[in-house]
């Protein structure tokens, strides 16, 4: 038998990978729930475009509340082409002290032609070797799971802010806001979405989906959402996931402009609902996806066979240092989509690199999504991915981002795969329109919730989340929670960090109110709430510049 050198095999793999669709990345997730004497683990994996025989190698580490290692479970999961693979296992425990235990999932996918490097008699050895090799990168996410009996926190009294449909209800005194529940990431047949839920299992071929933006807006409105953004891949408007050399600028630009007109017409006919149309810019391989809201021209980098730009504005592929100033110049709003902790949004070799213009325009970062290829229409999807690690890293880099949670729908189930929503706060008297909504995003008046019946408000010295405070003396933080679904809080955390430090976000306190005097300098704080059913909510941060008290009239 002839043996091929690994350099040749890797070269062939690289060639194949570059020809694969934009969504050729591992989508792996962990769902962990406490059961009697154990923690139930559900690991889901999907790898669009992967050949038969591809394996997902996964490991879940269990850490005690103090961070000490207490257990680990590993496995291999075969991926069927274009379909989700799933494994259910229990991690059994006994005599553990009560507390929230942290479960860390690490997963990677490896195609058959590379599996010869993954050797070992035990599955644990093979998984460790695969995670170290990881030619397709690593998926990492963490979840906290309660074990044992704990006392629930006593939350401040809070009736909750009025929802968008409660227009006759006056907001609570001192909190002049209304909440609008949105899904800010989805696709239609203008790119690779809009697949019929009866048959949809993955990304659609360019422009082959059955349903377009008009259907998406109508569907989301009929199912109780207040706002839906259809964000089409910017390089699909030529009718291809790659470059269509026979495409014309007229057709590509015309399709994008038709989407803008569809949203405008829907808003004029239905002022109680907000239809947003924009683009998901970038690629996964050597890049990273981000949404651009409020953009009235198609951005792109592809040229047809006649050397004509298949877009209105040229933007260099994966060049974020050039993109951010363009977005700022045009007063646009951005969202980091499903950000990874490494390999994405790279500038000068640094992933998730801070950029002054990027800091101004990138208002949101997804902290959790449901499966992009779910065809669930009952809000019960169990495959969902956490990007909390990347969200925290962006904050520590210095970005002023608020958390969002969306569905990245590629099937025609816009907003209905799960109960997660991005909550956006508009002034109580504001009209629901694009201008006011984008202003709220720019102000970072946002929270992310896995449960659309629950809401979270975070205050610093009575200023709303998203605020930037110059503070002298004590800082008073308050976490407010309300649920119209009868849910309660099992845990509340106030997280803290330092922008630009490039360190780690840590828990300041596990109480809903906290008064203290921060050290001098820059800080950020945000709230994280765990419901009794395990669903999570995250608030936008409050950024604080703690100042030395000034001397006034000879007295401090």
C-alpha cells in the first residue's frame, strides 16, 4: 500500500475546504440539565458539506464552583451529511457539595482522510489527540449546572417594563422604556435561507429557498415578534456561494435593493412591527460573519468575468480594519455573529482585535444562538450554542458591545425555533421605526434572553444598561427581573472586567444589588441571571470611568 505524506494530504484537504460552502464549520453544542444523581448531557453536532465518515470528537470537563476539576467525559460522534448528529449521556456524581458546577465542552470535526493521525486505544486518548490537532478549529462553550439544594436570591420588587403590545400601560416610575423582542439574524432566499421546514436540514443553495423576505416578515409578525432582521450573505447576491462569473451587477444590486423596498413596504403597512433588511458580511474561513444594519447599498468584493463589481461599494474580503471606518463613516450599526474566541475578526494577526472605528459601530455581539439549520416551529429546539467566552473577550479587548441572542434561521421558521429573543428598549413615547430602533442599538439598551416571557434590566446609579458613566464615589448596581411566564431566579451574577486589559471577566458578586466604590480607572459590569428552569438572561454592560473625587470649597 502506498503511503502519502501528510503535507500532501493536508494540501488536498486545504484545496477541498476552500471550495466548500461558506457555512462549512462545525456547529456543536452542549445541553446540560441536572437529573437525580447525575447531569444529563446532550451533545449535538452538524458540519455542513462534510463527507460521510466525518467524526466529531468531543470532551466535557466538569469544574467545581471553586474551579477545581471534578470529572470529565469524552466521546466520538459520527456526522451524517447535512444532518444533525446527537448523543445523550449522563455524568454521574455523588456526595458533591451544593453549588453551580461549570461544564466545558470542547469539540472538533475531522474528515476521514485526516483520521489516520488520531490514534489511541482509548476514546479519551483519541479525543485528546483530535482536540490538539483540530484542523477545522475548536468549538468551545460552557454552561453552569446546579447540583444540590441552594437558596434562591431575593430579587428587588419589579413589575417589569411594558412590552410593545402594552401601549396603554404606563412605564414604571423612573424607567421610561418599552421592550421590543426581536430576532436580528436570519436569511431568506435572497441568499441561502428560506427553506421549507418540511424538508430543510441545512443551508439552501443560493436563491433556491422557497421563501423570501416578504414571507419572513409576515411569518415573524404573525408569531408575535416585534422585529425581524433578514440579513443576507453579501456574497450570495450573484446567485452563488462563490463567484458567479456570468452574473451582472444589475441583477445582484437589484435583488438587494428589492429587499430594502420589501422591508419599507411592510413597515408602511404594519407600523406595529419592524421589518429590517441588511446583510451578513464576510466569510467563515479566515474571516468571520458580522451583520450590518441600516445599510442602503450592497457591499462586496466579487467581480464577474467582465471585471465588473457585483456590488455597489467595494469592500476587501476579510479586511475588518478597512470595513470598520466605512461603517462609521456611514453611521451604520454592526453585530458580531456567532463569534469564535480565535481565528475571527483578525487585524494584524490578532483575533477579535479592537479597532477605534469598530468600537463605535459594533453595538452587538451574539452571546447565544439556536441551531442555524433548525426546522423546529414550536420553540423547542434543543441545539443551541453559547458564545459567552467570545463576548467576554470582546469586552476585555475594549469593545462596547451588548449581548444579543438570535436564531440565524435558514429554514422558514423565523423566530420560532426557540424562545430566545434580543430585547431592545425604546423610549416609552417613541414610534417603532428603523431610526429609533437603530438609535437604541447604538445606545446598547439591550438584553438577551433565552425566555421571551422574561426580561432583565440592569442599572448603575439609576442609569440604564448600555450607559457610560463618569463616576466619583460609590457605584450602586441593581439587577431587576420580571417574568410573565411565572419563572423565578435561581442565581444572579454581576460580572466585571476592564476594557482594554485583555484579561478575564469575573463574577463581582452574586447578589441583585451591590454598592461599592470601584478602583480608579475603567471598568464594565453586566448582569447574568439564571432562571429556575436553567434559561439564562444577560444584560448590556454599564461602562464606568471611576474618577478621583474633586476638592470642592476645600472639602472632599
